[in-house]
C-alpha cells in the first residue's frame, strides 16, 4: 500500500537544540484490522500519547505525562474529549477527500501532521500544519505567507475557502507559533530528565560475506541526534561509503549504520580505517578501528564461501525494526518519502462548514481547534 508516510527521524543536525511537538492524525477507510482514527503526539520525536477509535481514550505513553495530569486535573479528560471530537471531524474529512477523488471504495488514508519547533538557545520558533492523502501532500499551511498551499487540484476548493477565512488563518498561526510552543516548553520541562538523557550505543562491525562492504552498526543510542562516519588516516571519507538512516528501536533508543566498500583496499591498509560515532551533547567520540578479527560474520567460520549472513541477533534486531516501522506507520507515523517533509492539519475539508468557529483550541489546551 502506498498509503503511509514515513516520518524520518533524525532530520535535525547533530548540534541543534531544537525541541519539537508534533501530532499525527490518521483516518482510514476500509483498511482491515486498523482503527478508523488514530492520533499520536510526540515530543522531541518521542511518543507522548496515543488515542484511537478502538479505545476512545487519551493514553499517556511516558511516565512524565503524569505530571501534566497532576498539575492540571482536567487535562486528561479534556484531551480525551478533544480527540473524540476530532475523530468525528476526521471521519467526515476522509469521506470528503474520497469524493474529491471520485473514490467510492478501496483502502484510503487521510493524515494530518502539525506542530511546532523551538530552539531553546536562539528562541527561534517554527510551525507546520500539513494534510496528506493516500501518501501524498494534499494541503498545507505556509506560515510565512499565511496562505494555504494545495499541490493537488482536488484541494483547490479547500485552499480557496481557507485562504478567505482570515480568522481561521490567524487562529492557525497563533496556535502554531504561540500555544503550541507554550505546551512544548511545558512538556520538555516535565520530561526533562528523560528527554535530555544521553545513552551511548554499542558498536559492531559486520560483514555479510568476504566481498561485501563492512558495516559499522551502532544501536542503543539516545537522542537521535548523532553522526557516524568512516575515517582513513584521520580524514573523514565520502567515497565508497553508504550512510543509513537513523532508525528507532523498540525501547526508545536508536540505531544507525554506515557501510564502507573495501573492495579496492589491500588488507595491509585496513588498519588505516576507523568508524567514528558522535552523539550530540557527548564530548568523546566512539572510535572503532577496522580490524578483521573484530568483524562479526559467519562466512569465515564455516569457511565454505557461501553467502553468509549477519549474526542472528542483529538480523532479528533489524527485522524487528523494519516491522516496528511498519507497525508504527500503521499506528500513525507517516511513511514519508525524503523529498517531502510536510504535513497538514485537521479542519473540515468541506467548504460549507469551514470556519464556523467553534474553536476548541483555547490556551489551556495543547490541541488546536478543529473547526466544524
Ligand atoms: C470526478 O467526476 C466528475 C464528474 O463525473 C468529473 O468532473 C471530475 O473530473 C472527476 N474527478 C476526478 C479526479 O476524476
Ligand atoms: C565496491 O566498489 C567496487 C569498485 O570500487 C564496485 O565494483 C562494487 O560494486 C562496490 N560494491 C558495492 C556493494 O557497492
Ligand atoms: C556476497 O553477498 C552478496 C549479497 O549479499 C552477493 O550478491 C554475493 O554474491 C556474495 N558473494 C559471495 C562471494 O558469496
Ligand atoms: C549465516 O547466518 C545467517 C543468519 O543466522 C544464516 O541464515 C546463514 O545460513 C548463515 N550462513 C552460513 C554460511 O552458515
């Protein structure tokens, strides 16, 4: 199915101190064994809560969320009510989207991603509010020009309506640049000790068979602001290397690898190479020398030259990650191509009801208005 976006983790640079609050709404139509509506919220790319149409409950996913509930006794009930309301709006919206595309059946997915980023050194703030339909951009808000961008012809109608609804535009802008940022600061403060922790990874050198590249595989690090590269005689290499994505592990930590193609390197020269891992906020790099004796592989042990594999544990780990990505994708991440990096928000897409007000996005809510 080409229906999910992938939120690529680790998009920020390794030195940034940018925090983010992000919500992803997913409405689905005729997707078997999948809730009609799901929302997840993320702080610094860590899942904070989950809501879906099966439980109809706002379910905190981090221990520190209990502080939000203690500080504000209505918080939990309010969030639950807001997402129950949004569920109705989204159910209507996906029907509207289907109509716009003349679709009566089949599996369809409508998603909204919105939120804000805040740099805690410069104070710089950014916001985003983007809708995707069946894996492609549908409509998004341009914060600079305060206009709506509709790459799909089917969204023009919505764009026109929203562009003419000044109150809605101002409300969106205020939410993204103020309310959202206020809540982001609050959540970062609650979760500080957990969100600001650093965990170093374990590093392994892996090789599939004697002619494959050597992979420098790191897993278990936190946060997802890290860099990894190969060095020769102390110089960073850019050729014959292939850098992988930062991927999430099931325990909240991350993994990443970088491959080095050694096919034109003589065995005597191997010792001139090393793999370097740098974690944001940690001064010392983890340096691993390229050494045949530490490379994990199983082809040499059997000695039969057949195409071997990585050690089983690692292979399973990777499979789990891939599965996790799929599951997470299904539960609300977007399987999102790198060329895109946007999402849109959740107002009723239909003209007739846009901007009828009824904002539920008051300042004591971390969730914006969904106009009816
Ligand atoms: C949907 O159907 C209408 C009327 O039949 C037609 O005008 C429109 O172009 C169709 N839209 C798409 C996306 O196929
Ligand atoms: C490694 O490099 C050689 C030549 O430099 C190339 O022929 C080979 O395809 C490369 N292997 C991989 C896996 O990229
Ligand atoms: C090494 O593995 C690659 C793919 O993983 C395969 O294409 C290649 O034939 C293997 N080479 C040997 C010598 O087994
Ligand atoms: C190497 O290990 C992988 C995974 O455990 C296994 O599938 C493969 O058959 C092994 N290869 C050899 C040559 O034993």
